[in-house]
């Protein structure tokens, strides 16, 4: 029986294959909003379905290549990723891992025009970053921002397209479908937290695609490509993208203040299923069992109970006896993903939240105030 633990919002888990964050270093190496109101690019368009050729023609000017000189790199090394034009202010959305530890950044457009850029804000927890190009007003007015669509409307099987710079080959396009929704990623550079509600796609995403758009068939950005799951370092049928609705919440804060405050509960635990519940002698067959609680966290201040007993099952030691979260704000929680996704999509630091729990076989409601997630690496 696999065991998965989390410090909300985050997950520790076992991943059989390796998550490779898809940008490329050098010609031979692979690694692994203040919103401009003129655009209204947060409002999805209602255009008809586009052919792949028309989709590329409509979107290509809004996709850029990002060339980064990393701190400590020698003169022959460079990191290459992709980016999305966000507004007429020159803001470009990309992945945090593309620009972290940067020394110099250059943004290259489809027509060959290039500009130096500076980082406006970064968010390691959602692997998002915003850079701003250094361009004159005439050049800024000629930009082609891509509209952000509504990722909550995605369905498994929907057609999607990725545009970016795989292996440094700018303006490359691949297509596929949404192969799953609501995935959880465990970034290798964050030990305690995870990225929830991630889009899974079979559209080919390779090193260099990170930061580029995942588009629906209307030409709207419904995700930003961030990682692949592989045991070779190259695409093997599974790619991941941060959803556009997450971008809508975080990017404006990165432009305004350079930082986004993620909501935090301060608990770790495991998802309950019927087999585990029977083995532990728990009457509740679904939900999130609290194993530990961080001192002085929202959960601690609200009086939630951590587990105080242990039992070994199939060679794995489990903690039990703590509160079991079965819902939040009248939304059911049957597993960890439900809780993480709700926090990501609906809550901010400082918000109150009602937590529905089972304690000693009794249903209870506890109200707590969410805090900003502490930085952890």
C-alpha cells in the first residue's frame, strides 16, 4: 500500500518516473500581471474552433523564446525556455525554474526582435514567473498578448496545442489532448510542498517548452507548460501544465508586488481509502487524516487534533487517531487533491475557512483563518 503525506498545500510522494522541468541549457544540454486593462485578456474569447495552421498563425507572435544566462554559468552555457506575452506593458509570463538564479535575460520574438528583460516577480510554489522587457512605447504597442481562457472548463479528451522552443528550436508546435486533470506535481526543488490541480497532456513537451502556452482550439491559453514525466530526459507521452486559472490568481500579484501569498493550513497527513480505514479501524472511509500539525499554524490555533497512535501495515508505519477532514466550506474532501485544489482555486491568505472533520466518530465543524505559506526548500 503506497503512502502519501502532505504539508498543506504540499505533497510528499513516490514518483516512479522522473519529473523533468522542460527548459534547455546550452546547445547540447537539457535540464533536467499588473494586468493591463486595455487588453481585457482575462476574458475568454468566443471564437470558432481554429485549424492547427490558423491557431499557430494567430498565436505565434504572442510566444517568445527566453534565453537566460545563469549565475555561475560559463560563457558557453545558457538556459533556454519559452514565454507568453501577457500585456502591452511588456510583461511576459514564464516558468520560475527558467529564470531562477538568472544573471541576464533576453526575450526573443518570432520575428527575430529581441530585448533584455528583468524579473518582475516569481512564485516557486506554482513554478510561475513574470519578466518585463526593456522596450520603447512603440515596440510595446506592437505586442500581441495571448488571451487567458478558463481552465475550469477543460475536459479529458479536449484538444490542446503547445508552442515553444523545445531543444532551443523556437516557434515549434505540437498537438494532443488533455489526458487527465487535477494532477499534483512534486517539484524537485521544494521539499515540503507541491503544485496542485495540474493539467496532464499527451501533446509533446520537451526541454525548452517550459514557460510556453498550452492552447485550446480557440487560441486561448489554458495552461503554461512546466514539466514532463520521463525516465530518459525526453518526452515519453506525459506532460504537465499549470492551469490558466492559477495564472489569473498569481500573475497580477507578481506584477504588483513581486510575490504571491499562498494560503496555508499547517498540517500533514494521508488520504483515507476503504482498505486503509479498515486496517486502521477507522469508521470514515474517505477524507484526509491529519498526522501532524505545525506549531503556531492555522490548524494549531483552531484546535485541530493530530494523530497520537501508530500501526504498521504491510511494513509501512501509519499514524492515526487524528481528525479526519471530510470537507471545507461545504465542499466534500474525499482525498488530498480535493483539499489542495480547493485552497489553490478559492482561498487566499487571511481568509476564514470552515473545516468539516470527524473526531472520535463525531462530525464537527472548525473555523480557522488561513496564513501565508512559509517559504521552504
